[in-house]
């Protein structure tokens, strides 16, 4: 499973989380558990990479992934 597919919360939290009810909804940046601790996570600063129209941002379970260099370069394409 790709890291951007994982929400980061446990089963109990997922049962009562308003964002996990709809699997297409991303965990917002404001969610404590949407933070990423992986060594591959780096915030993108290149505007061309961040605005790449071929990246399928809907594949990310967490909004924080949509600004990650690892996701933007290795994630699925539309």
C-alpha cells in the first residue's frame, strides 16, 4: 500500500472520524493524525511540481500528501 493511501488513524478513530466516512474525502491539514513522519516526506517548493496537472491528487488520503515531493513525483497520474 502506498503511503499516500494510508490515513494514519487507527480503527476506533476511523469509526468516528467525519473525514473517514467518505473514502474519497481527504483528511484535512488541520487533523492531528494527517501529519507525516516518513523520511520520504518533503514539502514541495517547486511551483512546477506543485502545479503538475498530471498528478492524480484524488488518490491521496491526506491533504498533506498533495504538497509532498515524494507523492508528486511517485504518485499516480491522471
